[in-house]
């Protein structure tokens, strides 16, 4: 799919190499940015349908620019060195980079783009959450409906903050996902937040009863569930068994299936289990 306004904007960036937070294109046409004198770009990890293996979405991840495609994960290193305001700037820079690098590729097809919202951004921004990013997407004529903002797991004391932020994102037209510490957390926030997606760490599968209840209630509410960090065949088998026991369809993400890469998958690889 072509996005002509984005293409025109990228063409203007092709020779740019500006200030610390500027964005430019490398020789391959990938958008890059700089933060704390560190050059970064985007990598994308597929989110697949567990049953068919088809790619339904990609999660955008910040990576250092490297001769090797994957680069190094920079988020924790840079964020620990940043103040609240700098962390907000880093979060916004990453989301803009990922949106540009995703939608410029033909392989984006009809897949969704999942973008992380850092926990420090939730409390550091007091104005209308999502408004600034929506203005960028609108200006580039990129499809807001295909962007899913991933909210961090929250403590019970932060529940009011997650309510406020998620409501703002919804009012700005975004779908949103909520990362969960546990299945019980999901049951507690399902009706309160009405998310579009839950994301669960596959390493937290001990509460089988709670997981089955969450999966069934989520399916009834049309909330997708993604199990992330699948790193072994045993993880994959455990999620398959859980989905079968609950009688629901699940989404999966992890290194046992795909490594993050800057280039989106071509059609045969998108359909491979």
C-alpha cells in the first residue's frame, strides 16, 4: 500500500542530517534518528496467529544502527540516562521512526503496528495523551486505525492513571493494548479499561485457572490476547494447549518464531507458521 504524503516527506529527508533529535534517511531509505549521540532506527517483530501462523501485526522496537540488521536494543540504556522530559522525547521519537519505517514498506500490507508507550510517559504528560502523535499520523496521511498503542503494566495504585490515559487514547481514535503482570490483573481491568488487546508474558503461565477465565472472558468481549516472549518450543506447546483448553484463538510473539528485523516479511514468510 502506498502513502504518497509519507513518500514525499521521506524524499525531503533523504539528504538531511540535522540536530540531535532530527530524523533522516540512510542509503537504504530507512528512517534514522539520534538521541544522546546514539543513532537509532527500527526493527519489527511479527505477531502471529497461533493457529494459522499468519502475521497479524508487528511490534516496533528501537535498535542501534548496525551493519548487522538487528542492531542492539537501546531503550533501557538510553532511558536510564534520561530525565522525564528527555524520556518523553525519546518515546515520541521512537514512535515516529517506527511509523515511518513501517508504513513505507510494501510488506506492511494490512498488518497492524504495535507501539510501546513507556511508563514514564504516562505520568510525565499532563495534556491530551495521543493528540500529538495523532497529528503526525494525520499530517502524513497514515492509517490511525492500524496503530495499537501498548500501555505498560500498572500497579493497583496507578489504576486511575491508566484509566485516564487509555480514555484519552481512545478519544483520539487509537486502539490500545495493556501489558499484564498476571491473568488476575487482566480480569480486574477487562471491564474497567475495555482494551482492544491484552499482552501476557509466556513465562507467567502458572495460574491456569485464572488464564482460562481471562481467555474466555476476553474472547467474549472481543479482546485479542497476545502471548509474548515465546523463546522455546516448550513455550509454543504450552500456549497451544492453553488455547485449546479455553477454546479460543490466540496471538503469539517471540524469538522461537521470528527475530526482530528492519525489513518486513515477504508474503511466503508472513504465512509460515
